[in-house]
C-alpha cells in the first residue's frame, strides 16, 4: 500500500512465468489465534462493524474522494493492479477535506476493484491494522470510504516510491542506491517489523518484500500493504495455522510446507529482501542464467564463504563499504535465511545488528540526505509549500503493486 506511483500498469509477476502471489489449495483459514481487540491492540477476529467503529482514521464520503482525485480522471492514475487502481489526490492538511489540485497535501487513493472478494478482506485488514497502529516505519493510513459498493483507502504520499523500483528499475529516475542508503532502508524496514512483532497482540506481516517498502523524501522506509497481516499465536500456542499466502520467492520454507506461521516467517522474508538489497538482484528471476533463477539458492553457498561472498554483492557498491562490513551484512542475511526457524534471530536482534553495521560515516551521510531533502522543500514526505506541486521524481517513482487476490497455487 504505498504512496508514490507512476503512470504505468503495475505488473503482478516477477518475470518468472508464474504469478507472484499465491494461496494454498486449502480453502479454509484455520487460525489458532484468539486475541481480543482493545485501544492498544488489534485483532483480525473482529467483525467489520467493530473494525470500522474502532479505527482512528477518517471516514470519507465517496463524493469527497471523487473531488479530491478530479473524478478519478485517467491522468490521476498512479498505479493499478489486481486490487484496483490508485489515484493521486489532494486534501486540506487540517480538515482533510478535498482541495484543489496543487493545494493542501498530496494523498494516494486506492479504489477497490468491485469484483474481488479477497480484495474486500484485504481492504478490511488494512483498516484493522493501520487504522490502529502508528510507527515511524509504517505507512500512514489517513482514512477510508465505505459507501454503497465503493471501497477506498486513503494514504499519505511517499515521494520516493518503492524500494523495488530503486533496486531493479533502470533509467535516469532510478539511480543506483548507495551502500549507506541501502543500509538505512534495511534498518528502517527492520524496525517496522520489530514493532509489529512486539505489540500487545503480536502481528505477523506475512508479505514482506521490496515492493511493500515505501520511501519518503529522506529515504526513510515505511512498511505498506497489510492485506495479508495476521495476529500472532496466543497463550501457549507456538504458531498460527493458516492457508499459505504470500509472494513467490519470499515465504519461509516451513510455512510453505506446513502452513505454520510465526514471526520467524517474517524474519526469513526479511533475509530474502536484505539479500536483494545487498545484491541488487530479484528474489526470483528466470531471465538469469540457469542455476541463478532463485536468489537464495544461488547466494547461500557464497554467503558462508569469506573468499567468495563478494560475488553476491552488487558491483555498483564497489568501494562503498569495507570487507568487514560486507561480511557482517552477509552474516545477517545468512542467519535470517536459516532453514531452521529456531536458529533465526528475532527482529529486535536484527535491528541491533544493523545498527552496529552502520558506521559513523554512514550515519553522517544519511543525516546529510535528510538535510538536503528538507532544504528542497519537503517535510515528512510532503511538500511544505501549500501551493506547489510534487517534483518530477515524485511523478515517475512507482507505487508498489496494489494487493491482488492470490493467484498462484
């Protein structure tokens, strides 16, 4: 559920010849969770009415969002996918009422495709979690619309788009990210996951991937798209039993084989993403040579070899990091990708390791990025000038894939 998009159709595949989102053949979701919602916790077991009544966000009228997006005009489309289309809009910063284009603050309005049942469930899950939670590394959900058969979600605008685009797209709009920026993004995303795992009712994100990491103008990372998020196990239960859902190439092996979901499933997914960040390669890419289609399978033998580990790293990062820090980063990825979930670190431990990985020089560089971005007229990813429009870069960076009904089985 991100916040910055370009005018191209968002593909739902990883160029693998297979749909990236998948679901097991078991049509039932046998969750073991029994958590209860409260003002300080969230639960996926509440009814639709309870979720909407307890959310801390605005309920928009359809007419408001229609005006905000200029009647959902085609030239306002920022991205589209199986869930629906995403439109650029404007609202008043104080009242959140629709405002004229170029005034107020920019928003992203996601409109649900009326045909998808799974889409409605994901729409409700977004409100259930993001309507209650607040953290610097989670994207802000500003409101929703439920009117007749209309289902919409309203998000803050994230000028730098998704991490996926910065890593894998080529062109003048997507220059290679430096080592320091990549480590900053990885740390921010890790903090977001650690927060979810540490709330009163543990939350398992279940769909951690680069397209769901959104970047503000200072390259601060925020997690988006909570459509597949689930409550964690409660009481003496060690896991949640659920049908297998997620994205091809990122799901933990024990989850794929058993449907047993834990926070360590998210840790494995983080390991895949961190490997993508280090290598500049996609998790699954059948355009690569034989034996390299699956990034984890190809890279793992090298991660454990001090002499060969540098074959994994993005050559565009050469000279930007010391051999010591590269080996430390490889070790973090390797531990997260352990086949035995008990041997994986928890996300708090990952955060600590990534903080130690950042040198004082890296922190100084990232602080400089923040200063330069703010001088360019941005604060928290939003234009400071109420009468200005977003920069060119904001128009070309793409919003991650809107949630689609899982297709792969």
